[in-house]
C-alpha cells in the first residue's frame, strides 16, 4: 500500500469534508497540526450530529494514513471552551485542488475551512492591522526573495527624495538577520543607543516604552533638505550582544490578555514609533525570503508592498510558491493583491526593449496564474473583476523599474559629491521613474 503524502492527505480530507452525503447545516472543518496531521471538526454537539455522518467521517480519517491524528471527530462538547477552537481567527477558506487540469479541462476544486497550525508562516495568512484608517501615514514595504537586488539602496534613495520634497520619513529596519540600514544611512556617531532587537527583548520584561526615545536617530542624508529622515535601526550603537538578543526576538510574550505573538508585537512597535515620530511616510525594510517578518510586513502592515525581482528562473519560482499560498486562501488573496507592486531591479543598460518585454511577460504570467480573477473565454468580464491585460501599465504586475548604474554600485549615500559621492543627476537617471510611481501610489494619484 502506498504511503499517503502531505499534499494527498489534504486532498482526501477536503473531499471527505465536502461530501454531499453529509448534513449541510453543519459544515465540516479541517484542523491540521504542526506535523501536518488532520482531523475533522464539526461546530455542533455530538448528540445532534447524525451517527451515520460521524461514522462516515471516521472512516475517511482512516484513509489519511500517517497524516491522521485520531479517528475521533471533534465536536463542541469535546471542549470546555469550544469557541477557542471554532471561533479561532486562523480559520481560513482554503481552495483545494481535487483533480488537476487535464487536456484543457479546468481543475476540479473544493473550498473548505482549514485551521492550519504552523510553527512558522502563520502570518502569511493574517491581515489584521494593514487596512489604512485614513489618518495613518502610508507604509511602503521593500521586499525581495533574495538579497543583492538593490532593495536597501532603493529604500535609502526614496527616503532622500521624499525628504527633499519636505516629507518627514521614518525608516524601520526589520531585516533583523542582516542588519545594515544604519550602516547605509548613519555614521557611527549618529546610530541610536538602542535598536529594534532591544525593543523586543525589553518588551518581554515590560520595559519597552522607556526605550523608544533612544531607538531613532537622524540621518545626515536629509541634512540639506526641508524634510527629515528618521531611522529605527535593527542594532544599537556599540552593540556587543546582538545574537543572544536576536535569539529571543520571535518568542511569544505573556500579556494580561494572553500570549502575544511576534506579529502583534511587531505591529505595536511600528505604531509606537509612528505615534512618537509623526511621519508623513513610513518605509519598512523587510527581511528577504519566505520568513515571518516578511509575512507581517506584507500582509499585516503595508499600504504598498514593493516586490523586488530580477528576471531569473529562481526568482519566478520563489514568487510562484508565495503567490500559490495566497491563491488558495481567497479572503487573504483579495486583501493583499491590490497592494502589491513588482519592481524590476537592476534593469540592464543593454538590449532594454527585449529584456523589458520578457520581464513583463513573466510577471504577467505569475499574476494571471495566481492572483488575477479567472474569466472563462467568451464570458463577460464583471465590472469588479480584478484582472488586467498584460500591457496595462496600471496593473500590479507591470513593473516599476530601477536602472542598473555603475555609479551606484557599492556607493555611500551619505558621502558628499566632492568626496566621491553620487550626485542628484545620477540618482534621478536610475531612480526617477521609480520615485514618481511610488509617490503616486502612496498619494493616491
């Protein structure tokens, strides 16, 4: 007998949970534990649920092999506090492919409620806190699957441009495993006494609030502008114990209302910094890769998420994994997709037309396959459909571009021009259109 694997277990469980022979008034949910094992859950009293339906679910549980937790179906009377399970915020409508597309026929799918218990990655499905309230400064998240694509440079120079326009800009360095924003924007004598890792460890023992005034410092990059650039770096000045602090950052922290997750704490420090600094714009440097920091930044904080990419197979493969994760969680997908903007980083100086067209095609395929609404051939397109033509420059797949420039490789943004720094003409040549697009996006124009 062949072993049932992870993906197959969810497919079998979803088919069983949505069987037409089960009573429709009690939808069956799936609880998946941290090992991937599944259990059926019914928001009803055991005595009220038909015995034949219960036996049917128990038999289907046996078919899940090693990915079955128990043959017992979960009912309300199995818990002293049933709402702690059945009203949990992490239940999500999840689309499960039950039969792949074959010979042009569409794939067969079912939608089931899934409570997915994960050690990490839970925050890719949490969107609380990211809806603008009309009074908060816009938050722009800079994200990439890989480093080395000029993400931090683009962030620093956008801050410079906004400061020249008279804006008060708050930069937050959440790339905690690769801290570098302070080195890019602050001379050593300007680095604040404490960094974000200090806030997290002090918050765990109730001392974070007193740290805030010493967590932010002025960047001289804005010295000759009418605005300001305020930097909350990952690491404080003279740090000697960064790794022991970093090892404690992601822990849940006991609070009077219950344990507070890292995502909640991350939102709290952003809101506390905003209240203190009163910025016009917040720029967030997210950790690269499929990490919880990126999840909170994109799904839980961003007004706009800039997805930095180069035209490589590795890049598109990684983004497909992320987009597919959202694709099968419709309510999360609808919340996130209009906030995304692709950035073609390091746009080459040669053969630009062909390379631009190839990038657009790859980006469009990514969005069309996973995030855009699917319209069947011959069907009218609904007025509220989230779908775009490939050449629509207002579409999220159509890239903002940052030109590659030899002058901007390994440059120091706070070095004066007369000392070998880069002048505004070089910056504008590489970043001008990118600046305009981002500023337009956060101003609603």
